[in-house]
C-alpha cells in the first residue's frame, strides 16, 4: 500500500512539474508581450484658433499634426495614427527601436512600425514645422521609438523587481496541514501566486520528503515560475 502511495505521489509530482513547465513557458511569453500594455491615444488642441491633433504614447506627445490631408482633419489623422500604432503594439511580443523606420511610400516620406504605415510626412505638414518631409518623418520616428522602448523597459524592470509575501499552505499526503509560507521572486510572478501546495511522501519508510509548489490557486493548479518558498510554518490538525 505504501509503495503504491509513493508511486501515486511521484506521479502527482511529475504532473505538477509538467504543468508548471508549460505554464512557465506561457507566462514568459506573456511577459514579453508588454507592448500590448502601452496606451496610445490622440487628443485635440487649439492653437491660434486652429485645431491640431496630438498623438501620445502614455503621457508623452510623440507627434503633432497641424493640417488636414487626404480628406481627414488634423484630429482625424491623429486618431488614425494612434489606432494604427496601438494595433501594431498589441500584435507584438516584443518591440525595439529598430521596429520603427522611415521609408518612401510612393512619392512621400513615411513612418512605419514593422510593415504598418503609421503616417506620411506631406510637404504641407513639413512646411508648417519648418523642415523637410524626410526630416519630419525621421523626427516623428525617433519620438515614437524612444517613447515606446522607454515604456517597454519600464515594464521589464517592474517584472524583474524582487518581491515577497506570505501565502497559505495546502498540504497533500499523510495528513492535512494548515500553515503559511513566505514566497519570493520577481514582483509580477509573486503577485500571481495565492497558495503553496505541499506534497508529502516517504522514501523506503525512512526519509520524509516534502515538496512545496507555489500555485496560482487551489482550484487552478498552475505552478508560478521563478517563485521560491523561502520560509514556512505549519500545524498538524
């Protein structure tokens, strides 16, 4: 009977470990998808009685549109750029400055995010900014790339920041125990864990083995990667 129990518990351990590895891969991929968290918006402002459109990445203005073009007002153009950039970011797992470039679009200079056309720097817009279309496009590209990559770096730093907290222990094995454990790891990962699962078994009836697994919840047995148990205490009921 004891041998069967040990085999069963070993199977549970292997299952939890496999689930944890699969979960870890998914969560690491999700962690790379931080560009989707960046908010891109557009707003209107009045300058000398004229309506202008601004595109913002977070709280940073990355470009201003001072004139209408293609049948769209300045504000409509700003909204279009914001929507295109937001859609691009949501489709990416990671973003670098190299993803933003300036290239020709027909006879005009334009800013691209990957293969997505964000905006063209037409001659009228360039004249209003006192520069050439190419220089204006490069200025917009630099502003967008800097704002986006700065925010992505901020999300990564937050994900890597160490944290700890106390969570309850739910034990399986020779008896039911109620206890608490201190878990540590990257802040975003620690925040996902709500309980520590404990599995008990023995080796040849001599050595008692206790395995602690940080989990998302008692109903959703997903091992949280990069989170460790640093201390624990329990009471046998």
